[in-house]
C-alpha cells in the first residue's frame, strides 16, 4: 500500500519521457487510473465466415486521478499545464499568478507536455509519456475536505521502469472551513461547490504511425465553469440570472498563510434551479460559466500562494 504513488515531470521534447522530480508527487492521492487504449479494425471478407485477425490501428493512453486538495506542488505544475508559466513574486511565501501578465503566449496554447509515473507496487511501475492534461477540477461538500481531480491522455507507456522514490514536502490539505465563493464580493452560504478548468485537445493520429504524429493542440478553447448548492433565502442571485447580468466571481481557499484564489470577473449564471423536497431546507443549484477575466485576459486568473519558490 505505502509503495503506491503518482508523480509528474515536464517534458522538453514532446513524447520523450523524463524522470519525475521527487517533489512532484501527490501525498494525498486517493485514486488513479491510467490505461493503454488500443484501437483495432475487425475485418470480415467475402472469402470466410469468420473475421480475419484484428488489425491494430492506433494506440494511446488515458488517465485520471483524484487527490486531496493541497497548496503545495504539484498543484502549481498542474495549473501551469493549462495556463502556462506564472509571474512569481515574494520571498516566502511566494505568490504565483497564472497566467503571466502578458497572457498565455500563442505557442503556449499547446499546454505543457507531461510525463506521468504510476507505481502500483515496488515491482509494478509505468512511465506514461506525451501527456496532456485536459481537465483540472475541484470540489468540496459540507463535511468533507477539498478534492482535486484531473483527466489526461498521451502517447506511449513504458512498463517495468525503475521508479523514482517519492518524496513529499509539507502537507497542508485544503479544508471545507477554508473555502468560500463570492458573487460580486458577496460571500454566499453554500452547501457544496464544484468548478473546473477544461481544455479540449485533439488526438492527431496520422499515416505512418500507430501513435500521435503531432503534439495535441487546443481545439475548443479554455472552458471555466462551476456550480454551487446555494442556501436559497432571497432573489438577489436569481435576479442576476433572470437578467443575464455579468457577475464577478471569486473562489477563495486559504488557511491564512497559503491560498488559492480563482478570479473570474466576467461570468454568467447559466442555470438556476430551485427544487423543493418535502420540508427540507430550501437550496438552489446555481451553474455558472466564466467567459473572461479582464486582469488575466483569459477565462480565469489563479493566484497560488505557498512556500514553493518555483512551480515547474
């Protein structure tokens, strides 16, 4: 059990695996699932009543993980996988602002290239090259700590690798009591919160290869969305939904020293449902989408404050 681990490395050449840096392991990992997908063509000809041997066409890997939310690495690495490098300031704790003030460069729309190392036991380890993070999501329910999850895909799996010994730094989980969401600077009373950053990428298969012939690129733009279960006591937020008024949303998770803040100052409430169940306390399910943040010139700005001088 204790030998299981999940770690990340940043590739300099797409599809060429790199060793995972010791600190880029999740200590609070709860589950992960990385698997090879092989796509075959089953051929039936007029000369036989049975299919010919299936022919392998393409191969790629898919991965997902869920972990307790923490303020330390590799959180910055994963945020940077979608929003690229941050501006960093301070002398400890350090403030990392994603993306840079200049925005995401045109060639950064590819996102970062990642190697993932998974270890199920001391004898079962794999290195997954050419990884692209396509979604990073956060969720928190009343009575639970913050969870973070991600989905990925990539090119090549290497099995039987000699795994890097996982090393963990300070472990500071993101807690329910540290989490708040503000609509137009008003802190809402909510029972749960979910939000995600999603960047759809293509799967560039081509002639002459069973794996990707190009680095996957962004094909759908950055999508930032979320939902809250709001204790429904007045029509303030509903009026904004009905009028389709732009709102300024901020999600803040902080323990007083470390923090993660997601700024979305041009967001829209897309749906506002008000189900009633018997005599239960009234709650509304509010779904929102951010289409811009004027400071970040992207759909969102994320400010991460922690003790890491550098986020890879």
